[in-house]
C-alpha cells in the first residue's frame, strides 16, 4: 500500500487550522484564570469561560472535556508562564541581588494567578474529584518554584538549614499573597522583602 500524499494546498490549509486550535486553547486558559480569580469556583463554569474567550461551549469541551480539566490546566499554564517570566528577569542568575529575587518571588503570589490558584485549592478541599488533581498540580508547581528560587539565590542546599530557609521564604511569600487578597499590602510587603533579603544574605553567605 503506497504512502498517502498530501498536496501543498492541503499542507497550507492544515497549518492555519493547527494555529487556530492553539490560539483557541490559549484563550480558554487565560479566560479560565480570569474567571476563577474574579468569580471563584462557584461562579466559573465552562459556559462562562467559553463566552469570555469568544468560543462556543462545544469548542471549549473539545479542548477540555471536563470543568476540572479546564481549570487545572489553566492554573498550570499561568504558573508555567510566570516561572518562565521569572527566569527571564535574571537570565544570568541574581545571587548578587537577593532583594530583587525576593521581590520577584513575592510578586508570584500577589497577582491573578495566585488568586485563581487559591480558589482552586478551596474548591479542591470540598470536591473529591478535584482534590487529587490539584494536590498533584500544586506539588509540581511548588517543586519548580523551589528550584527557581535555589538557582536565583545561589543557595547551596548541601549546607544544613539552607533548604528549609528557601522553603521558609516561599511560605512567607505565599502568606504575603494571602494578606494582599483583602487589602493593598504594598508598604508592609516592601519592608518584609527588605528584611528577608538581609536574612538570606546572612543564612546563605
């Protein structure tokens, strides 16, 4: 049986279709994060997200068969985007400017992505079907953020206490993100960032 050939016209037609599919998927992911951040889990349905993304519900379900698929993928997508952006801020590393690194890490927990993730965590605490997926997602995102922090801070985790110090920094950043949900905590956050940078200089050498 001979190979099936495709004409140049077929190939030209296929590429834009693939591009459109990727663009639709990205619009859905971004819309899902925005909806989750603004309306929480209860107010974020596939129909609401599809309308915001400008696509049909059927198109949304083609990409994400279930609501859980859509929202876990959305938070993971934005987490990956933020990780990439964080690394891009310090392409050569930033061990000499730990205050800038601490500030950038804290920023990870004060934007729409963290707000969306928080709504997903709360929903997962009550939704048995959602909980294992969100737990696994959070573990992966947490490991990646920890690796980035270690690299940017120039931390040597072979030294006693260093791993715990880095994890403490991330826990602190998450706490500042929670505080920022209700009020603008910018002033206090800046003072805490400065203090943590000084503590890290002493702890990491």
